[in-house]
């Protein structure tokens, strides 16, 4: 960040307590902390908990988890519900927080949830090219290799909360 988001003045670096050097607007006399986006992703189980929903989107050939950005004014749980309903028309029967991770490629903090869907009947929107309810024991072989999605699934499997 080089310029103030409020007035456009060139920012300078100024010491701010334990935060160290932070961008500062001499015009507004305010520190301007760097902002980045947050998103959700979801490991979605069918009601029987024996399959996980994997998606292909935007022409990508690999399977991934449902995900989406958290909108301004929304918390992560609200974004989870909205994204599931928008993209799949699925309702949430139960959910648990799994973990979060920073995804540098998109400069986004992703909050991962584990969801049990109320039904396995979905009506995907145009963001989804293809979907599959994959048996739990096959998910790690089907999901995008070396992805954050795969690491979230691996982590959940190690916890085995369901």
C-alpha cells in the first residue's frame, strides 16, 4: 500500500508500538493497516457421512472444495451458508470449524468448515462445471494434489470428529 485509501496522500512508514513500522498517512494522521480478503471453504458430507462433495469450476480440470469470499458485513458462518445455497442450493444440517490458512496466491485468509448437508440433492449454479459425491476413502485421490483444499481434508481426517 503506497497511498492513503481515504485521501490519496503518499504514505510514509512510521513506528507504531509493537507493530513496528506501519504505513501512515501524514494528512489524515492515521495508520493504514494492510487489508486483505477472507474466504470460506467447506468439506461437505452427504447426510449419511460416507461421501464428500467435490467440485470443478471455471474450466479447472481438478476437483476442489466449495469456497467463496466473505462479503463486507458478513461473518464466516453467514458466508458459508450463503455460498452453499448460492452454488449448490444445499442446506446445512450441521457444521464444525476445521481450521484456517493463508492462501498467498490470492492474498486471502481461508476459514475451512466441515458441513453435513441436509440432503444430497443439489442444483448447481453456473459457477460449477461438474460435481461428484465422492466416497470418503477416495477423496484424497480425487482432490487437487498439493492444494490447500487437500490439506484441509487431510487435517480433518486426522481429527476424525464425525
